[in-house]
């Protein structure tokens, strides 16, 4: 077991139990831009489906809604992107630790066919972006009685 962490780099044992802590487990990796190297690329997004809609929630602490873009590409790909600027440095400041990430980020999700692309709504509150993609109402197959002649 001691060799497992070295196969995936220097990660803590806690992340070994979290399949989403490795990019290799990210089912949306194919939709990322290869030039993205910022730590914000790992912006966490939850995607849930309700009977009425697909709901995406992204944690974007410290960002204003003006710093975030929500777009539909090619009619079927939802893209959430933005940029967090680096804090200005003062010559008199002494930094002891810098852990907050900065730079550009982008996450892309291929939408299913059963969505109303013209009715997508986005809102941002307390650093959480919520994108709601309404679903097309699927008609339940009805039963039609056929008269038997004869």
C-alpha cells in the first residue's frame, strides 16, 4: 500500500479515498482546455438532475458575478468560466503563505438533449453560482385502446 501514493504523486492518504481528487477520475476531463494550468481549473461543480431541470452549482468564493461567464457553446455545451485576479503586493508586506488560487478557470459540461436551452438561468449568491437548465417535458406514453373488429 505504501507504493500507491507514489503512483499518483505526493498526495495525502485522505485523497486516496476520494475518487474525485484525481483528475484521472474526472468524467468531464475531455471538455477542459489543455492550456489551463491554474489551480482554479479544479473549481468544484455539483450537477444534479431534478424532474424539472438540471442544476449546476459551482463554488466561486470571492468572485463577483461580473467576473464569471456562463455560456452555451455549439448549442449543447454549458461553459462556466472566469478569472480571479492576483492580490496586489505591497513592498512592505511579508507573505508567510499563499494558498488561495488565482488565474483563469473554465469548466464545460455536455448537456443532454432534453433541455430548454433558451430558458437557462444563472444566479450567484454568497460565492455560489447556480445554473438552472430546465428540461423538456417528456410525454408519458399513453394507452390507446384499439377496437377489435369482427
